[in-house]
């Protein structure tokens, strides 16, 4: 069983997340345990103080070391296996699909969700193994980014999805965006499903889907192709897609 513990001032967010969809099924199947530890329970005073004014002045408050350190220790005590401690931070490394696959190999993850203006740097330097970010934007706390990461990691665990191939075909699984998907009806608002998907020709369908992956990535996320060397087959498919998208006057 994999254990994921979120250190958070709002454990109810973790509770609601744990009871929905794929994550709920993974918990029910005994694949994962997802828990929360509230640092207020480890505060040094009766008021449950977890933050204080920043040295040097400035707006907002800073989360203190002692309650967080004690909360991390309590999370470690719940599972004797070695744990990696991750903090969610705008300064962290950008989380990607390959990282979800890597973290899925970890038996125990402790994710520290900051609040206010941030966390005392001394905790980050001495108690945290890595800082992670889910994007170049700021939210009110680290809980939602932590849960996003857990969701991505859980999907990588064998048995979490009804069909393992579903995870392998997701966007970014091989560095490309996903191909378009269609279901019934075959014609909607005058737009028909691409005929190849109705052909029953599995080789042709696979070829079309690969071409769409390459083409969509080129159109929407060209940065993903910038450092990628395409083999001859993929290069030919992308060139074909580009010709198909070109205005009629641009086709030689």
C-alpha cells in the first residue's frame, strides 16, 4: 500500500478528495491510504498558533517551523517506511507527467501545504526533500496543488484504473498531447465522426491517432516538440498533418 500524507490546516479538503472517483476506488481497494495531519495540533500554545509576522517586515504572515516539523514527524510515525517530504511552492520545480510516474514508485509521500505568505525557509532547507509547483500562478494554499499531484500519481499505480492502457494513452504520457476522442452519435450538429474511426481498420486508426497527437502538440504546445527529435515515421505524419491544415492556396 502507498501512503500519501498531506500536512495541512484544512484536513477537510483531503477528506473530500479521498472520497471521489478513482482515488476513492484506489483507497477502497487497499492500494493507497491518503491522510491529513493538521499542524495546529502541534502548536506550542493553547491558541494553536502556526504563523507569525515575518522578520524584516512586510505583508502577511509566515508559517512557523515548530508546528510543521512536529506534523511531519507525526506523519512519519504513521508509516515506518522511509518518506519523501515535498513542499508545494511557486518556487518549486514544475510538476509533469514523468514526475508522476517517478513518484508512483515511492511508498510514502508527505506533502506540506503552505498557507499565508509562505513557510519559514529553515524548514524548507532542512526538513523538505524537494519543492514542487503545478504552474506559474498563485493559489491560496498548497492543498489543491498537493491533491493534484496525488491524483496524478495514483493514476500511475497498477490497479488504480480499470484499464491500465488508459493511463498510458493520456496526454503527456510520451511527451505529446492526446488525440481527439469521439462517441455516439456519429453525426452531431452536422459534424460527423472521422470516417477512419468507423472503419474497423486498427492499423489505420492507430496511424490517424498518432498523426493527431503530433499535430495537436504542434498546434497547441509547440514547446513540447522543440527539443524532441522525431523519427522518420513521426516526421512524415506531422508533415502530412501540416499539409492538411494549410489553406488551399498554400498547397503546392
